[in-house]
C-alpha cells in the first residue's frame, strides 16, 4: 500500500507463456502460483512484453555456448507493468506500489564484481538475465530487485515503452559507440528489423546522423519512414557491388560507422568493407550456429585503413532512462503491433521466416 492508500488485489495464480519444447518453435500458456517478493524485491503485474529475436534464439537453443533451455522456461526481457507489492527491506526505495516500471534483459547485478565496478552491468558475474538465467517477462507477474527496475515516464504508452527496454537500449548504446558526429554517414544493417528501425530513428532524428539503411527490399518503406537518407536493397547487389553502392552514396569515402543489427556472417563482412578511413564497426546482432569473426576480412586492411571493431549487447541503467526519454518526446517510436500471449508461437514462426517488420509486443492483460 502506498502513502495515498493505493493497493491491489493479487490473485493466487496467473497466466504465463512457457517454452514447452525447447529446440523447436513451440510455446504454451500455463497457470502458475503468484510469487512473493523477497527482501529488496517488488512484485510487478506485467501488462506488456516486447518479443525479441534473442528470445527465439534462446527458445530454439541456436546460440552456441549458451546453456540449453529447459522445458517450462519463461522467456522475454522487455517487460512493462505496475508495482503491486513491496518486499521487506524496500522502505527506503524510490519505487512505490502503483508505479509503472520496466524489466530489462539485465534483471539484476551485484554491484561489486570487477565488471560492475567498471560500469559493465551486462557483464556482471553474479547478475541475472531475464528470460535466460532467470524467469522472463512472458507472464503476468514477476518479482524484481526494487533498485533495478526502470521507471517508465508518464505520457509514454506501455506498449511503446516495452521495445525500448532491449532494442532501444541496445542500439542507442551501439550508436554512441560509433563516435560518429552529426552529419556523418552511418550504415545500419538489418535496418528494417526490430532493432534496426529503432536505430535508424535514433541515429537520424536523435543524433543528426546520415543513415544508410541496408535490408531486404520489402522493408524499404519502413526504413525510409524511420529516417534513413538512403536505402540499399540486399536482393539487388552481390557482396562487391553492395559495398560499391555504399561508397557511391558516401561520395567514395565509405561510411564513418556501421551498426550490424543482424547476426548474419555475410552482413558482417559487408559492413566492415563499407567503412571509410578510421571507421568503426559495432557488433550487435548475435550470429546463430557457427560464427566466423568477420569472414573475408584481412587484418592488413583493418590496420592500414585504421578500422575499429567494438560491440554492444545492452546498455546500463542510464542508457535505459535516456532512451525512454527519447521515446517520451516522440523522437523514436517502435513500429510494432500488439498480439495476445496465446499467439506467441505464431509470432516466433513469422520471425523465423523473416516476415516480421519492426516489433511485436504482447498484451499480457
């Protein structure tokens, strides 16, 4: 109960969507017992959850080196909901019952390991990852540390906020790592995807970058509507000519940076070749199956052209607050559609077939 007397009725059971046959595309709606928040935690009644390509990869065990997903696991890591109960030890928290909050990929961190001390929250040795090492957001109730949930700003719709909690944070961090200045060319590969179209908006509208969107021709309209100055259709070029097309657009110089939002090995090689002198490639998309470190690249070319290769997985709490503020101000808005939780299998099937444009958000009501 908050200071103004607000309280919520909490049911004994709730609905969740679990991965019932890991290794395949299959989900099932089940009933689960509502958890009690432990010391330092809050109980959140989730209303929306974004669906990320990472969720599909974890469900199907497509990422080598990741622990196998077990039957009954609940995925999801872009959750938005309302705090319904405070656990013990949260009396001094700035979060209260009734607050709207977000739950991200990084669900918690210890704050004291070497990674945390260096500000690398996503590399915390003792932290939990929503929908991977801990329960995810494809469910109606979830507990989370009170000091790690992200406040959702007033005026931002919950369905619009959800994709910002992973896709938005990730590409925002990636764009900052390019060190590109206003007016410089930046290539976004997979520009019509869930991450790519948000990166295109943030880069063009929020950072004054000149964006070249690279994707399948069916996504051209979305990419251009998102703010790309130029679009390159991957179906119209081979590996050499697609690089030449980017160089033509940039006046022969090549791009200042490329943000690889797709985990395709071929796309990575093309993106590296599209860079001009002192260019930066930001690795975002995680390849499935066997991955090759920038296939076709020549270390001599990297050295002589002064290229930089860096990465982003997700950002920190500050990045989350900043990208949500962009969304609140209308600088960025996810091109998404809302589906019921019962339709998650269908959504994953569309995703695997490459038919999905933008993002899908689950309505968990």
